[in-house]
């Protein structure tokens, strides 16, 4: 984008007083100093608005440029940039001048110049700190979008088109065409609604961004297909990263998703001291998002000023009744509630998306990126964190292995022992005051565990990696607010509070009705699934039983015949022993196979019992044959 003749540099202020839209649009190239903003009514309560931490005239340079080309030449330029980088890395490896930190920095700069999808892909790749060089992941985590806006005239045109039947002048009392922030997907403008008469933010989708993302995604998919042929790269599971990227594209380039996320998050967090801006859906669409303006101090500004002028920050905190540790603990607890109790969480809580307010309150903005995970995975992950809070490291290791794959049985005990050792080492550091935050945070423990898993070829799920990224983005704020945070104590405190909340909710009438209804629904679902399964098994059993009955009939028939023959032989032997005249007259000595064998002479009573037992056995076998034949 650099080097084009139509670029012009302007100054965009963080807060401006709204000016006449028509007059400003008629003089798009004019620049003037931004006046002090008026403290007009906000949709939020005025008592939550803190005093200013930074001068309102602080400005940041921004360039305006036309939308980039989607043509094939643009694709060719991207391929050439990436190919050139690959050849340079290869040459440095061959000559022995390879520096992993410099190579990672070069790739980060290329991704930042390409912008958009490439920045997001780099951020996803950085999640694989268990497999990639730490210097590489650190550089990828530094990826930032360049503040390049698009012309104000184009922005106004989009707003007018998306308002439809509403005239811009009827909806807004004032609107500043100059954006005060921009990124690869959108830029934002300050405005004021007529009804209700409140300050708002208008987020405008960058023209052509969907087509550009689709072009880049096709190219990325081709590159991933090629490099996945290398076994050393395949373990990164870049195909899963592409699937995640596809979801992100769909949600972040359609502001209706963000509007729905904001509404839902606002309802979920209404009982907490966490604010979510209100969305004015009647003026929003897929390409513009109108939401209330939250006047406060960005966490990013708070961190920057804390490093430059800590005394000034201390006075500001006292003036606005802000205890940083309390805010950090609330931020931590809010994230856990979003994740554990709602399975719907802000996935990008970096310092630029957190606004500090009075009395320890804060607001979350930019809900274009929210997350949820598989419910079964969440149950196991929740139990794992609870085990860490209880310092039951053996259980935590077992639960971690349950949400991983490719665990070889031969390595299981060794992996488990090393994971337990990692968790114990992490817990020991957590309790040591004065250690740097990055050595004590949750990521240090999870990264150490991830390295153990990678050493044995165990694959982590993308759900686990997504949660790791959410922790990482929040860490910059927690490090500043609560550097001595004890994760184990906070986990234990959270799960105790969560259990009490659950018990309170259980006995509410609405909750009881839902639980009873849910129980019946569950029974119905199990009946639907198991009923079909049982019927299928019954048919299979019936088929098996029929085959067994056929075999039983054959066996029973043979045994009955054998018993009948034995009875006849016993009867002939009895007559030979006790009625020799009758036996001789009938010629039984020629027919009886036991004649001449020397059978012991039994009394008539024992012969009677023997013959009666044989007859009863014959009758039983006959009945069995009949019953089995009926079943067959």
C-alpha cells in the first residue's frame, strides 16, 4: 500500500467533538485541531465515567487508502513474498547463518504487510508453543494490524446505503467521517444518535474485505496442503487451524454475528460489574454496527502510562476509586464464569478491548471474536482446573491426557509422571511472592505440560489451544493489575463461589421447572436412542436364539433317541436276570448288546428305579425338543 500517490495522512483523535457532517464531507482533505470533547449524556450511567488519564488531544497517525486489489497479480505478489522468505531461510541454513529470532521477525513483518487473514493465521500458529521455537511464537504473538483506514467518503456511502429507508441526517445528530481507529476488517467512527440522544460508535466493514479474505484463504489452503506433506510440519495440524480460520472469517466479516454476541453477553453479565455496550440493531446490518460509546480509559493506555508515569496513574486510581487487584480478580472471575458456566466467552480480551470505569468497574468491547467449546471437553477441562486448585496434580494430569490424542500405552506412566512433576513445579512457583508474573501464570504451567506432551508425540486438541490463547490475551492486563496473583487460591475461590451459585439457582422455581423438564427431555432422548438400540439388539438376539434353538432341537432329538435305546437295553437285561424263561422265548439274548458282558445282578427294586429315571429323562428330552422346535 505504501508508495501510492493517493495516500494522504491525517490525524485521528481518540475523542472528538462532533461536527457538521455535510460540511466536513465537503472538505475531506481539511485538517484541524480536535477540540475538547463535550461530556454529553451517555447510555451508561455518568457516575461510571472516569476522569481522563491521557490528554484528549493525543493523536495517532493514520493513512487512508483505497481497498487493495483482489486481482491475480495481488496473489502473485503474495506468493513471491512468501517464496522469497522461504529461499532466504533455506540459504541461511545452508551457510550456517540462520538466526531463528531474525527469521521469525522477518515473517512477522511480511504477515503484517499482507494484513488481514495472514495476521490471524500467524496468531493461530503462535498457539503451538509446545511444538515451535519459543522465539518464533513470541514474534507471532506480536503481530498487529496496521492502522490504515479507507476514505471517509466511502465510509459515509456505506453507512447511507446500509441505513436503507432511514436518512442519515434523521438518524444521527452528528457524525465524524474521520475514523478514530482502523484495522484490517473495519474502521470506527464517533457519532451521536438523535433518539435516544446518546454517543455511539459506528463500525464500518472495509469494502471488498470478504473477497480479499476468500482469495487469501484459497491461497493459504493450497500452501497448507503442500507443506503438510512434510512430517515435521504435519504435527502442527494446520488443517485444524484453517477450519478455525474459516469460522473466524464468517463471523468477523458479518456484523450481525457481533450484534448477537453483544446482546447475549450483555444478558449473561448483567449481574456482574462488567458492562457490554448496547447495540442499536434497528440501525445495524451485516456491514455496519451501531453501539453505544463507552467513555473510559483503555487498558492499553493504562498499561502504557503506568510504565511512563506511575505516580500519575496512582493519583488517577485514587480519584476514580479503582483498586487494580480487585479489577484483576474480577476480570479473572468473569472469564471463568463466561467459560465454565455459560460456555460462551470473549476470546480476545487483550488490553485494547477492556475499558476501565469508575469504582472498579470495566467494560468489554469488540465481541466479534467469541468462543465456545465442546461440552464434554468443557466438563473435563473444568475438572482439571478444579484439581489444580485443590493441588491434586495426579488427577489433573489424568484429565489432561483424556482431552489429548495419540497417547501410546507404553508411554502412559512416564508421561503421567512428568506431567505431575510439571504441575508441582508450577504450583511451587505460584506460592513464591516476588517471582515475575510470566513464571507464575497459568500459561507457564500449561506450556511446560505442552512440551512434555510434544516430546512423546501427544496431540493437543484445538479447543485446548483456543483456551490457551484466551488466557494469553488476558495475561497482559492481569500482569499489570495483579502481578502477585495466586492462581491456585483464585481457582479454589471461584469453584467455591460457583458451587454456591449453583445451589442457589437449583431451588429457584424457574430452575426447578427447567431441571424437571430437562430430566424428562433427557429420559425421552435416552428412550429414543436406547429404544432403537435395544430393538436392534433384540432382533439380533432373536436371530441368534433361532440358530441356537435349531441346534438344540437336533441335540435333544439325539439325546432322546439315545435315552430310549438305553431304556430298551436295560429292560432286556432286567428280563434276562429275573425272567429268564420269557427272555429265552423272546430271543432277547441275540438282541441285547449287554448279554454276556457280565452285568452285575441288581434287585428288582434297583432295576425299577433305573428304568423310572430313564423314562423321566426321555420324557424331559421329548418336551425340550418340542419347546425348542416351537421357538425355532
